[in-house]
């Protein structure tokens, strides 16, 4: 990859994930804190919500900025792993990036409060690049560690730096590039819709207009109500209607992510990194997410068909089974090729 292309890709990612988002303000808050000009107590701002609920509007907006900043850092680590950008193209950024990621309160936020593997991996990369020369044979690191209660070999890999590939073939580079490009497209379309919406907040135990996840699960067994709300326009829809529509988007995202990870299976580090971008959902709250999604999916099995035969029920049962398998494998981090994967339009040979 030419240096010009690497720099252009980096500029595009920076524009999309940093310059035009609240991530920039979050970085400025960290740097001001280093300068002794703190506007907020970052230790308190970045607390776990179970220690003290987060209800203040300003706090919510600022914390969202830090989430966007860590999302940006995660995308950078994926782009570096997938040779979409390279370390040289970021030469003027490593010192600043390493400084921000090493801030004690921010570091605690992404390592202990809400563990995220990609910012941790990027910090280690920055430390390696900015530190005095280290003999590779004496230095090792943990890359992309999963935080699920049961670590599978897919989520955990220890390598010495000397064993990391320093070059790849042109064919492998093209495949890496295509996978990162498809990840960005997936993240900027389906997941972007979800991150700005309602359903993910319900999964994260927010209460919206008096409506919570338990209410949503109960509502999904009411076939007539769900169908009525599903046909409300996006502008008219209340929180219930939005949640129903976004549940469909979430399933589409899960199928698309599963298919992308399967395509990336030969490039384990890249597959681990892509999944790591969503580790909060599939690792940190993965157990609860899987349990609650199963309840929602099982609700469809109770719906009645208007036709006299069993064709609708069979199709619904297949979709529920397929969706349950996809979600379970995303949580476990162990992706397999599904027999009927192409049935819902996501698989490619």
C-alpha cells in the first residue's frame, strides 16, 4: 500500500470517527486534565453506572464523547491490523495518542470499568513505538483479549512481537483491505443506526419514557400490538415502535457481522479485532444479552399464522433457530459456517 493511500485512509477515518463527532471534545478534556486545567473530575465522570447512576444531561453527553473516542481508537487498531493504514502514516500522532490512552482515569474506564480490548491493544502499540528500542525476543504482549467468563481460543492469543508478521503478500493485503472496508461499511450503516437509536439502550438497561427491556420482552408476545406498532411511520413512532424496528436492524447487524467474521477466519488477528469493536455487547454484557435476546426470539414461536398450513411456523422457527445460533456464536467468539447461512441473504462464497 502506498503511503499516500495509507494517509488518505487515515484522514477519512479521522474525519468520520473523530473530527465530526464528540470524540474531539473528549480528547481535549483529557489533555486539559494533564495540563492542570481540568473542567471535570474525570474519575467521577467515567464511573461505573452501578456505582452511581448517570442521569445528568451534561454527563451523559460527555460520557458519550468518551465512548466515541474509544470507538475511534478501536477503528484505528482494526485499520492497523488489517493494513488499511500503517504505523508510519500515523507517525505524528503516536505521542499524543499514547498520552491520552495512558491517562489514569480513562485507562481505568476502558480496562476495568467497561473492559475494551482494542484501546488497550492500541495503547500497547503506541508504547512500543514511542518507547526506547526493545529487543523483540524479550517482549511479549496479549493481543485482543476477550472478557467473557469463558475464554475461547478465538478470543485470546499471546504472541511475542518477534512472531508478528512484518509483511504480507499482495493477495493477503487486498483481502485484508476488503475486510476492513466491509467492516467500516457495516459499522457506519447498520451499527450507526443502532447506536443512535432505542434498542441498544434498552439492551443496556436504560429506561426510556417509562419503557424498559422487560417491558419490550413482554410486549413482543403480543402479536397484534407488535404488528400494529411495526407499521407506524418512523416520524410518528413512539419508543415502542422504534424499538421494534431497531430489533430487526440489530438482527441484520448480527447476521452481517457473523458473515464478516467468517470471511475473516483465516486472518485471526483481524477477525479478533473486528469482533473486539463490539466487545461491550458480546463480552461485557454478553451473558445477559444472549439470555434476553433468546426470550425475545422465543416470543415469535407463540405467534399464530393466518394460513391453515404450517409453512409460516416452519419459516419462523428456522429464522429463530438461525438467529439464536448467530447470536450465541458472536457471544462465544467461535464463528462457524452455517448450513443455511445464505437463506437470509448475508453469506457469500
